[in-house]
């Protein structure tokens, strides 16, 4: 896929204590936290996301530069 995707670290039972990543290719993401997997967020729109949270500009810029950017989930 040649567009920015949003992925979250999620456990088998839906728990989400992990990170959120933005990537153009999920295959280059770092290893997920033990017991979690990277799962894509369907319906993610980078444009809508940045309008709702302008601070994502720096995160998206890092993803463009490095191929992905991972941030801690609060």
C-alpha cells in the first residue's frame, strides 16, 4: 500500500496497552511489544486525523522521512 496507514499494538483479546504507528509499509515496523501484534486501523484518513490533532504533523513528517513513526499510546 502506498499511503500512510495507522496501526496499533493490540492483544488477542482486544487489549491495547501498546504503541500507535504510522507507516507506509507495515513490514518495516519494529517488533511489537511482547504479547501484542500490529493491527491496521480501518478507515484511517491522514487528512482528517491532522485536522483533529495538528500535533500529528511532526509524527507524519517522521513517517515520511523514515518510512514509519511509532508513538506511545496514552
